[in-house]
């Protein structure tokens, strides 16, 4: 009979899972708050920071756990992780995708990502590796690169348009125009500039805000879909670890039940679109 207890490595891995969970959840909350022209641009950067770190940590949990399971619970060195992966979310995701047939024999192929999902992974990879200090780097050594906000606007608009029927988009656009007319708002130039440096019209600003607001839940849905296979991978790893620990006579539990941490990655599209708060719900 296996005794109940926890190895020090269990505590460390569980704390890492807690951190990863909260980082992703706070990233989702911040993304729902972010918008342009409302002194809310800072939420974008905070969201990108949290989500990129959360994705990296989730993927590294899977990579490290697999290494331990295939090396009699020896862990990789810090240098190994740094040299092989660094903060490269895309490489880490690819590595985890290769492991899925091992832990899910019913899967004979790796998961296929839609182009928009690949775009999200590319964005957060770039942000984690190069763009976290974009503003200061451009001040110190201007390279005229596109800002993360300009890149995100393209992503948000693309996902909104792809997953919102044309007739709905058309109606919402007309509703914005009618609303301006009803309130007597003139569609003149504003102090806001587009990416090319040209002044934006009032309608342009309002429409951008609308697209960002409506795209945020859709983006979170796509992120959940991207990360759900990693949750299932970790769940299978934890199950194998439990069997291994019993077979090897370990007196203390070493690999946590990861499924207890990341069940929010099982949410479906309709629930995600309705949800306004993540941390508050999944931390209770």
C-alpha cells in the first residue's frame, strides 16, 4: 500500500502549476479589459506578458515531466532547458505535439493547427523572445519594427472577421454609424493616428474599439483550443506517473495531478464567449 505523502519535487511542480494557471487566467482577464483610445493600452502589454509566460510554463511542465518519466525521475538541467527551448513557445509546442501519440496511443498523428492558431503561437513566441521591451528598445535603437499593438490589431481583426458572420459584422457597422448620427457625433478627424501616422476618423476609432472588444473572447477561445491538448497530455502523464510511483514503491507522491490545475482549458466556445472573469471563477 502506497503511503500518503509528498516529495519535495511534488511541491515544486505543484507550485509551478499554480503559477502557470494563475498567469494564464490573469492574462485572459487582462485581454478582456484591453482596448485602444481609453487609457487601456497597457492592459494589452500585461496580457501578452502573462499569456506568453503562461504558455511557456505550461509547455515546459509537459517537457520536464516527460523527461522525468523516461529517465527514472531524473530531471533535465537548467542549461538543457535554456539551450533547447529558451522562451521559444513555438518550439516547445512542437515538442509537446510530438509526445501526444506516446501518451495518447489512439492518436496516430500530431494535432493540426489552423493558420490563425499558428499566428497566435507565432505572436506569443515573438513577444516572449523579442518584443517584451519593444517600446524601450525602439527609443534606444529605432529599427522601425511593427509594434506588438499593431500586430495584435491584425490578429484580432482577422479572428473577429473569420468567426463572425458577414451579416452580423455589417449590422454592427451600421449600428455604430446610426448611433453616431443619433447622438449628433460628427465623423471628423481625431488626434489618434493609425499605423501609417495618418489621423483617424471618429468612426475608425469606434470601430477599432468594437472589433477589439468582440475579438477578445474569440481569441481566448482559440487559445483554449490550442492549449487543451497540452492539458490532456499532462493529465495522461500524471496518470502514468501515479502507476510508475506505485510500481517503484515510492513512498511519496512526486508528479502532481495536473488535471486539477488546468480544467479551465476544457471550457467550450459558448461558455468562453459569455465569461467576463477567469481568475475569480477558477480560483474559488
